[in-house]
């Protein structure tokens, strides 16, 4: 799977959506993303171990999951939008 090339507006929108979540909700979202990586067949056990839940940290970790473990960012963004709409 090829990494998605995000435009500046896309990156800003993802950051703004993450910022609307609580720190605990951001960690839960990252845990969901890690389970997706494992389900996609990653040979490594990807998990959230220590995380403060800041928006910047969550955004960085999300990008790392995409680039290093080939997380399907479009699916992750759909889940992020769903979580924000539930607020």
C-alpha cells in the first residue's frame, strides 16, 4: 500500500479533529489505529505504551503509524471523524 500524500489543508484538518478529542480519547484513537496495523498483518506488536494524549504527540504518532507500519490513513481519518461527531 502506498502512503497517502497529504496536502497542508488535510494535515491541518486532521490536527484540528484530534484537538477536539480529550487526551484520553486521543490515546483510545491511537490504540484503535494500532489494532488496525496489527490486523493489516504487521509482524511487529504495535501498541501505545506511554502517551500524554497531547494533540501534537497524537498527530506525530498517527503519521508514524502510516509511514512506518502502513496504516491506512483514509480508514483512520474516517474513524477520527466518527469519533469527533460523537462528541
